C-alpha cells in the first residue's frame, strides 16, 4: 500500500472513531438543508441572485439550499441573526454592502462588527446601480437634473429601498449642492412602484429591477453609478462621464457565516459558489440582472469588507450624514 493510500485509510478510520473530528465534520457536511438568509424582500435583486445560486448549488451540495428573506433595518436584522447562529455552515448570510458596510457605518453603536463577527466565504459580484427619474421630470442628464433641482429646492422627492440608495443619493445631493426630500421604503420593489407611478421623482436603483421599466419608457436612466457602462444599457453614461468623477461607491454581494466557522466547511462552500459562477444558467441570469460576477478567496472577501467599511464611513462624512 502506498504512503498516500495508508494516510487516507488512517484518516478514514480515525474519523470513524472520532480521533479526527475535523476530518469527520468535513466528510459529513452537509447532512441537512442549508439556510441562506437574504436581508431584502422577495423580488429584490439580491433575493433573485441568491435564489439562482441556491438552485445551481443544491445538486452539487447534496442538500437543499433554502433561501429565507428577513428584511429590515438595512439588512442589520438578518446580519445579527446569522452572527448569533451556530458556526456550523448551516446558516449563511447572502450579504451586500448594506448590512456589511453602510448599516454599521451609519450607527454610532453598530449592532455588530462586519470585520470580526462573521466568517467571509465568497465574493459574489458587483451590482449595477442606475440614477433614475420619472418621465415627468424635464431632465435627461445629470447636469440637467442638478439644474432642475436647484431651481426647485425641496420639490423633488427621492425614494430609497436600501442603504446603497440612501448613501448614493446623499453623496449625489452633496456633490451637486441640491436639496431633495427623502422618502424611504423597506425595499426596492415598493420604491420602484411609487417611482413608476410618479409619487416620487428620483431614485438610485439596481439595474436588475429597473431595466425592464426603462426599456418600456416608464422610467428614464440618466447615469450608471459604476465606473463602466452597463451592457444592458450601453447608451447610459457613467456618473463620471456625466460630470461627477468624485462619485465613487461600490455595491457588492458576498456570502458569510458566523465567526469561527471550520476552515474545511468554508473551503467547501467557497469552492461551490465559485464553481456555480461558471454555469451557463447562472451567467445568463446574472446578465439579466446586469450583475458582474467576481469570485474570490475567503481572505480576499475579508479584505474587501474592511476596505468598504472604511470607505462608507468616509463617504458618509463627505455627504454630511451623521451616524445615528
């Protein structure tokens, strides 16, 4: 018997009698369904993306990946729930910059530390966010919107359905020197409904939920908040091209577990999420959402979390938003 075969036999025997608990845990995982908590309502861009991955990964994981929506408090409710869960790989958080960057940055006493209270698993990708106006607003460019808002201080209502919308619009208003009225919603679908109806006039919204309405003429897109144009709307300029080069915010998604998850479980989950990104059905669904897949090691996601947490705190300060 070769040395490698002997080692494998010893590991298997040791795991069977409990001498190597980590090996047994890795071999056993998963033995039951895995809950993936999404911090936004059904129908949101994050919910859609999480469900696409859950469906693609269920066959290879060998257990169902069950998505559970728990919206509220800009994602802090779901994040706090996962933080308190057992670190066994059966409760995951499909997070965004809202619960992991913006929500804690907007609190004087955050309910958790996004850097130390979670285990990074995989960076999923980047959202495309658009600056949208209702067709009744006589502005087709960012410059025209700024001019219109300055001429009508306090008369434009803007909707937000997540912290990306809150922080992005606060930064936009600060850079443009304009005054608008904030109308907050629990999620993008509700906010978008009122924007289409004309009850609010402006919104920074994810492309995945808004592109169909733009193409049908119900809404007008005046800028993309990323640093490159969206393939879904190639004629819409970036915010830098539109005259605001200092506007810079990343909207991202990643998967996390509670702190101190076993390394072998993190490695397995990371491998499965990254592998799912190469599946044609996943790529097609992400293209429909105008979502850019990234993928990463757990360590790279950990670095991103720290960098973005610091960036959001700096951006909030620049936009004049005081932590509550």
